């Protein structure tokens, strides 16, 4: 517990030192830095890259040279029935060709004549060639090709997963900022309401105002307190939600301290923090979703080639040169072992069905790719238009706020001269509060639209 507190204080100190000793502003850019570097879900997304590398290594393992040793011996009643050694060294190649070297030895009194060998054993060097299935593509070749493509697929999925974490974390930050701004707004107007209530009370005691004005002023105070309490509740919940994305090294979770405040100028820095230009030219070919679909289609095409290769007959030829170890340098063409293996199904129904299913999967994925490309294109255009519209709405609302402030100031001056009423003052102030709350809400919608574009672009 003390260790966690120490890291927490260190974390707060680093934040404060980056902005000066007298400030507690926690910038959005710095928040994103902590999420990218320390959040467990971002680290989990990075595991997809390691997973792809491990799968590639596993697929390459099918081309590793292999040593086989088979030894069996039987002794019964002091008789050596047989002792047989079969050993080989195989080298798979990229195409279906396989190179092989071996050494066999056998002895015994009850041995199968087929296993009878020279006393020094028998060496062999040979090659196995598939002339039908497996020459230009086979399962190990297909697995390796797909594992290489899967690296692009996993990289795209990693980006999408990381983007989702950053997006949700950013939503928490802007919600924290919105609730913080609302609390500050209600605190300010509660202070105004209390000041006005005290002033009205003094005027009532002096006989300059009717007693009913104290009731109206008191209602405003109670309303502002109620609004402030509700805003504080939202602020506490948003702060706890934001703490879900604050972590340090070694997976140490943090809690957001009360001294920290959101960035005040987020509207002018959020695009730079996210590194996006909302109106720039967008290259969909490099989008992670499109790249993921392309990778899936390429993997399915390899599977289709493998299924098409299964329509060919199996025709495997093998040749092995045989020699005694002592006479290995004297080549004798007549000493050899050859093999031919041929098979083919009569109707090929299983193979033809497999090829058809592979083609259907490719078509299905291509349809999904076409839809996703158009969906992304329209979604990006929609989000760009939304950003433009919200910028205009913010400008219009800012003008309304300025006008309502002027009306409230003028009405307050008339009230002080005794030419207005508390009811009109409260009405003007309520209109201003509503316009300022709308200002905060529009700012939050604008941030949401920027983050929505960031998520759609999916470039972490």
C-alpha cells in the first residue's frame, strides 16, 4: 500500500512539475501518453504482434531438418532373435521435394529376410518428389505463407484494439472535463445567488424590498445547491471512470487526485494530441480494417490453391542410392531402392466441395470488404460534416452567451436602481445558465466528434 502511495505521489509530482509548481492541470496529451505506455489493455493488444511472430516460427518449423532413429532388439533364452537399427536424416525443401540420408543395420538368427543387410550396415542417399499433389503447394507451404500474411492481419487487429482503448479512455477524459466545467459553473452561480440573497435580505430589513423577495431569492439558492450537488455527483463518477485508465509501470493502478484539473485549452490542442487532420485526404487502403480484410482474403486464396491442388492425383516418386559404408565412394547404379505411390479418388466429391467452399469464403469476405470500404468512406464524410457543423454551432452559441451576459448585466444595473425585479433578474440569469450549459455540451459533442473521427481513422 505504501509503495502504491509512493508511486501515486511521484506521478502527481511529475504532472505538476511539467506545468509549473503552482498548477495542477492534467493535460489530455499527457493522459494519452500514460494510457499508451502503461494501460494493460494496450499491452494486451501488443501481444498480437508477438502471437503472429510465434505462429510464423511454428510454420517455419515444418521445414526444419529431422532425425529419425528406430531401434528394436529381441533377446530370448540367450538367443539374439534380431537387432534392427533404422536411422535417417531428412531435409524438407520449399517445394514438396524431400532429401534423405540414412543408415540401417541389422543382425540376428530369426530375422526377416527383408531386413538382411551387410555386416557393416547399409547407407542410403535419396530424394522424394511429388509429381501430383504437393509439388507447387502443400500444407506446410500454405501454413508458412498464411503465417507471413497473418503478421499483417495481427498488426491491423492490434491497431484496432489499441484504438478502441484510446478512444474509450479519451471519452472518459472529456466527460471528466465536462462534469468539471459544470461544477465550476454551478459553484459560480451559487455564489452569485448567495450574494444576491444577502443583498435582498438587507434591503428587506431596511424596508426597501417586500419580504416575498427573500423567498424568491431563497428558491434560487436552493435550486443552485441542488444543481451543484448533482454536478458534483457526476464529477465524482467521471473521475473514478477516468482512473480506470491511469496506470504506472508493473501494472500499478492509480487514482485521480482531487488537485488535478482537466486541460482548459483542450479545444485547441485535441487535434494535435490525436495527430489527426479532420479535413485531410484519407487513404482507406492503409486503414487497419481494410488491411485486415485484404490479409484474410489473401489467406483464403492460399487455402483455395491448396484445395485446388487436392484435385490432382497423388503421384510420389522416390529414389535412394544404396551402398555399404566402406564402398560408398564406388558408385554402383544397380544398387538402389525406388518407390512409386499413386492414388486418386474416383469422384473427387470431397475435393471439389472443398474447393467450392474455399471460393465461397473468398466471395463472402470480398463482399464484406466492399461494404466496409463504403461504410468507412461515408462514415468519415459524415464525421467531417459533423465537426464543421458543431464548430458553427459553437460560434452561434458563444454569441448567445455574450448577449445573455449583456442582458443580465444591464438588468442587474436596473435592479440596483430599483427599476427591475428579482424575478426578471433570475429569468435573465437562468437563460444565461442554460446557454452556458449548452456551451459546455456543444464542446463535449465537438470533442466526441473529433474522437469519433480518430476511432474511424484507426491510426494510433
